C-alpha cells in the first residue's frame, strides 16, 4: 500500500491597528492587510510510476486571514479613514500525471477551508468630522483533484476522486461621526471565488 498526504492547516495571517487621536486637526488613515497564499499538493509526476496494493493521495489545507482596525479621532477638525483588507488565496490539489498500477483501490482527495475577515470601526468627533470605513475580505483559491493528460491508471478496485471546499468571506464596517458638520461613509466588500 502507498499513502501520500500533504497537510497545511492552522495557517493564520493577522493584521490589526488601533489608534486614538486627540488634536486640533486629526486625520488618521489606517490600512492593515493580512494575506495567506499557500499551495498544498500531493501528486505523481509525469514520467513517474507507482505499483502497489491500495494507493491513497490526500491534500488538506486550512487558512485564515484577519484584518481589524479600531480608531477614535477627536478634535476641531477630524477626518478619519480605515481600510482593512483580508485575503485568503490558497490552492490545494491532488493529481496524477504519471502511471499508477494498483491491485486494490485508488483514492485521491483534496480538502480546502479558507476564511477571510475584515472589520473596521471608526468614530470621529469634532466641529467638522468625517469618518470612512472600507473593509475588504477576499477568499479565493482552487480545490482540485484531477488526472492529467499523461496519466495512466490500472486499478483492480475502485477509483475515487473527491474535491471539497469550504470557504467564507466576511466584511464588517462601523463608522460614526459627530459635530457641527459630520459625515460618515461605509463601503464593505466581501468576495468569494474559487
């Protein structure tokens, strides 16, 4: 029997910023970015040959990108902008481009779990106050199982190929402005592809 397994789980990228500003004029601009970008794979390369009883190939990936901003700005004039970005951009795959001869079963699997979270909180207080929050969460990547054009499979038992993906993108913004003239702007984006 031959068992090939590649695992990369518990990968986390965190970026966080916090600020409190008290001044005549205060203009904080905060933009933390957290990114995960891994490739996890098991494969039989082109030109390689494997002969065994049962052959199992599996790849597992788990990643989280988290970007957070908290800020308070107080002054005669305050204009604050927070733009956290979280990106989980990972690829996980199991594939065969070579030859496998098995007297048993052949099983290929790829499992990917990706999460991105971006959170923005801003409060601006002043005679003139502006608060802008634009969090962005992006979860992309591929979860693949395939037999390449150069693969040759001979199996007595079952041949199974399974790809499973569980992805989440979450973006949350909170902005507050108070004063003689106050304006708050929110623009929250969550993108999920792959």
